[in-house]
C-alpha cells in the first residue's frame, strides 16, 4: 500500500506530486537542493521538504531515489535532462523504476500501470519525477491527473464501503463560502456519520472524498456553475490550477474538522 510520496520539489511534475499528497493527506517528503532551489526561485514554504547540503540537482535526485522503494518518471515524448538522469541513477542503484510516456498512454492507462508497479513491488514510498514546467508546460496537470486516478484505484475498495448518509435534494440557494457549505453538509449528516468522520484518521480522508465527491458536486451546485464557492475554496487551498474536485476536498476536510469539533463539544457537555 502506498504510504508516502516524495519528490525533488521542482516546478512541473515534482510539485504536482506534492500537491496530490497534500490534497489527500498522504504523507510526503523528499530532498531539495540547498536554498530550496527551483527554477522559479525558493520552493514555497507550504512544501515541507528536507534540504540538501549542496545545490546540485543531481545530488538531490540520487538521494530521493535512495530514500524511496521505487521511482516513477512521467513525461511527454522523450526522456531528457533530469528525467533521463533519474532513470540512469535508478538503474545504477538497482532501484525499481518505471517510465511512463503520457503521449502514448492516456491518464487512466498510466495510472493502472502505476497501480501494478506499486502493488506488485509492494512500494510504500514512491518517488515521483518528470520534467520541470519550463520544459513541459502541460506536465503539471497531467501528472496530477494520473496520480489522482492512482489514489482512486488504490483506495477504491475503502471508498465503496463508506456510508455517505447525505441528502441529494438540491437547495435552490447554493452556498457561496466554505463555512456555508460546511453548514449545509453538516445538516445533511446523521449523528452516526458525523461521529464516523470525526474518528477517521486524517490519512484516510480519501475514503470520505471518493464516497462523497459526486454527491457534493451535485448538492453544492459545483456542477452547475457555483463559481463563488469554487473561488472561496481556492483561497483556502492556496494552490495553482484549481479544479472542482480540489474544491470538494477543501470542503471534505472542513467538514471533518467540524465533525471533530462537534464530537468534542458532546464529550464536554
């Protein structure tokens, strides 16, 4: 079972992997060159990576390979530069490595290949690598999509058994803030469901997300143009390339916090 995602923190593929880990509460990490160096300047502080004693990209690439149980390289067309170096270093160190060309494999096919790689080799710590954004402007969104499908495939069994307990009738007035959305969802949930969400380990947030995503998109008007709520969620998340699914996760995490608070209040009373 996938337990941790690591990367080198560079723009593009690396940061897409970190953003997926942050979204789904998957433990993450990795090494970054001295000074938190990326092509866009120092890596933003929201990414908590370990800092190498040198500024050499090769050193951090090697360390991430050594600290993982397997490496995936996602790319378009040809392996070049740092991506090719990653494959060569993994081969030299005799560490498992899979390279997936996203030109010849669509996101679902790529995710299925990764699922087999992770499950067959029992990879707990996965190192994700690929081009930087300046070399491939499309790589961030494509890597994010592949990894989100991978998370879905890995946690599907848990999600299918999660009781969402949510009403599906649509309120004619959709919430326009995260707090209002949380209030609406909380009013839909039974006491049993609130308690279950509150007791859920943060690392298992995927089970709630994949069980609720369709219902929340419908219930909160996210599929019918509730741009105000999406904008409010994006302000809370502070990530680029924000999607409706990202908005759902912001709300799911806020609902979990509300359930935890409600349970604490019941205990005190």
